[in-house]
């Protein structure tokens, strides 16, 4: 038996000794297995690592690249975190129903026009109003592609499509500061690594925004994310007519300070101070001082 044959047999035995999930991942890019669901792209371990690194750096440079953020979430969700989230759903009666029904949140499955006509302060009305205010739609979420297990892929898709409901019931906007607060809440609540990695974007905040985030919104996010029920188990389609405050109380979520109002008050204060300085300067110039 020549050395190459021995090495081949040794490699084969090592592959067989790998845990089943890793054994399934060991393939060549020239011999890629067929997709497990529409749009699925099987990745080697090297490809997954490269995707994680590339999407992490790219999303840091441009936090508005939702495709890179989505890829980062999928590349870092395995082997433990998305499986843990699926297990949390299986352990919850509502979570099990969601996994069985596999509902999707799109503009085709959810009529925004009907939601806009719901009573004030209902979940559906708040969701539609938040989408209108922020200029986004239910269709802005990318499809999952890089998670192998079809049910785990659905769990990631569900998290992604319900993300805006978290924004809606907390009132946090999609500006970087608000998105960071929601991501911190989601990390404490779901443990998905991408939500924590996204917090690196805090370096892009201005000094006053960074101070406000660390003093107000990060403590709110961590405290509420840890104590709240797991929001992945909310069947949002059945809560559209529920009062927002009732749902928040049931989930154990406190509403954070209004970020847009806080920013507006600060802008108004700075504008008034500039106007006062300018007036003082003009008065001094007029008096020859």
C-alpha cells in the first residue's frame, strides 16, 4: 500500500469520526451537495468562515447593507445558536404552533391597509404606523440562504421577519442608534451572535449619541432582553388587535425613552443655544464691543 493510499484511508477514517453535522459539511466546492430548500447555498467550513469575516467588515463599513448583516447572521448562527433558538420554540406551545404553521410576514400575507384601520394603540396599527414612519415594508427582509437545516432556516427567517415588530412595540427607529438598541435587546433575548457583533457599529455614533446609548439604551436593552419572554415565540399574526401595552406587559418589556423625541429636544436645545450666541455676538458688534 503506497503512502497516498494510506493518507486517503486515514483522512476517510477522520471524516467518519467527525460529528454528523460536521461530516455533512465536509465537501469540496467542486462537489457541492444539492440545496435543502429553495435558495439554499451549502457552504464549506472555509466558505462559512470567509462569509462571516467579509460580511462583518462590510457591514461595519456600511451599516445600511442589510444583505451583509443577513449573511453575517447566518454565517455565525451555527452550530449552536440557531439550534438553541429552535429548541426554545419547541419547548413553548406557541413556538411549536409557529414551527408547524410556518407563517410568513410579507406584504402579500399581511395587508397594511387593514392594519392602518385598526384601533389606535393596537399591535397591528403600531406596526403599520412604524413601517410608514420609517419608510420600510415587510418585504425588505432578505431570504435565508446559508443555513442548512430547513427548519432552522425558517427560525432565522421568522426572527428576521418579526424584527420590525420589536421595533414597533418599543418605538425604536431604524437609525443606527435605535437599531443598536434593538440589536442589544435581541442579543440578550435570543443569543444570536450577529446581534452582538452588530454592536461594534457603536464606534460610528457621535460622542453624545454614544454616551446616551451606554447610559440609557444599552441598560434598557440588556435588562429587558434578559427578563422578557422570548419574542421568537410571539405569534404576531394573532396579536394584531391586542393593545400594545397589554402585550408589552405580558412579555415583560418596558418601553424605552422616545429616541426620536430625545434627539429632537437635543437639536432644539443646540439650535436655541447657537441662536443665543449669534444674537449676543451681533449685539456686541453693534455696541462696538
